[in-house]
């Protein structure tokens, strides 16, 4: 078991003490929930040197949560999450602000990915502690260009405060103030974002999200602001810039026939005005990287009861550094099938191709990744 030195334990301990005191005063009961996901994953990389690297393994993730209604608008939740692979047992537990990898916890690791108290009063809702945060573009694949809750068998988290307010005409405002440790985040971001400077301790995410209305199944606008985090000329250079990202999502839905089938078509567009400089590329020079990112998705739900099919295509420039799904400087194609064969059980299979858009001048070819999985999820 590993617990990071420093103040990382203060936030969950504070939340736990608060939950204990409020729960004891109110005499409220608790309930369990969670999910188990397991499957077989196969991926193949064709490197810039035209070599092939293949990996096949079984993976699983278990999440077990304890939820409590504390009365007077207060609630609390804690969740333990653990991952394992065919050759990797879950043998390391830790509690820290920063995840050990850019994409979250590694296989064989366990942590508390949720530990918060929440207060709901009228149009307001406030969450304090460690929580999941993210808004996917609607679709079977469920991808996002900016914030995203843990996907597949990954474990990620957000430490901070999340304030929500219901507005008029079906809109909801969100504001997240996120603690950013000097060693990194619990949420997925990409290099050269760096959090070692003292001015980068707090990041902000603001959004307006609409409720479904008519054919508009999803509408949202958001802005991410991470001060003093962009190492535009590399981490070795002492200068830092604020990283800002603008994002919008739109999804439309229509019934298809009379059997209950629905078509959902969606798109997402993002832009980062401050971007890093890239090295010499075969398709360009040494100027600033582009900062656009986009994805489109087409989905058929209930082709037969419980059977869903979706396709996703997207692209992210080298200056877009927030998405765990769309890597910077990559183009993606994905086909996803989902079958909810029982209320608490589902099966999904995916085939995905990701390929570099711009490559170094010395590379023989663009790096390409192909992966496939079949996984089963049980919710309880």
C-alpha cells in the first residue's frame, strides 16, 4: 500500500470526518452500488520505423461505492476502484492527488476515485471532494474532447468543488474548480501540459448544458482554463502560458420507423488559442501547432430491443491536449456495438483505428494503432 507524502490525505480525511459527523447526527442508513467490467483486449501498433508490436490480454475493473442520504439536502458517496490484467493482480493501493500515468491509474492499482459530500437546495447543487466529472458526446461510443469520466477499465478522478445551478428554459450552468497538484492530475491530459509552477494549482471548467428538447438531444458550451500549465517550448523551458480550450457539443435525435429505433447524430468542436510549438515535421516547420479538434458520431439505438450500433470519426491537432479519447495529432475511426441483454448486464465490442496526422521528418511512416475488444459489464 502506498500513500503519497504531503497533504494529499487532507481532502479525503476532511470529507470522511464531515460525513461521519453528519451521518451520526442524522442517524441515516447507507446503501451499496457499483459495477464489474471484464473483457479481452487486443491491440497492434505499427511504429514510425515500420515495426509491429502486438499485445493481447484480459482486463477487468471493479468499482464498489457506498452512498448515504444524510438528510436536509445532504448526501455523501465514497467509491473504491481497482483494475487488474491477465498478468497483473491488484496489489497496490494509494491515495494521492496525481494519477501515476497521463491516462489515470495503471493496471494492478486501486484507489478511492470518489469521496465527496453533496448538498442540493432548490436550483443549486454543490459537490465537494473527489468526484467524477465529464460530459461525453452522446453516442454508443461516448467520447469527449475535453472532460470525461473514466472510460473502459480506466480509473480517473477530479479533486475540487463542482457547483451547478438550474437556469431558465432548460439550461444548467456548471462551474468546477479543480485542484492541480504539482505532479499532475487524477484526470487525463496530455503533454506538454505541466503543473509544476505555483500558479497552476487551480484549474477552472465552466459550462452551459441544455436539457433535451424536441430533436435537440444534447447542447453544451464549455471553456477550460488551466493557468501557468502550457510548456509551449517544452518542459525544460522555464516559461509557461495559460492553457485555454473552448468546446461545443450538439446531438440531434429522430425516431426511425415504428419499432422504437432511434437515430442520434452528434458533433463536437474544440479550439485551443494557446498551443505548443512543435518540432520539425515532414509536413511543416517549427511553428506553433494547430489547436482544432472535432468529432462526429452516428448511432442507431434499439435496432432490436437492447441492440445499439454507432460509428465515430474524429481528429485532434497537436495543440489539443485534453481528450483521453482523441490523442493530440491523431485521427480516429471507431465502430462500436452494444447489447444490453439484461437490465444490469451489457456487452460491448469495439474496433478502432488511430493514426498520426503529422510525423517527424526522420520517420519512415505515420504511427498507427488498431485495437479490438469484447467486454461485459455488470452493474449492481
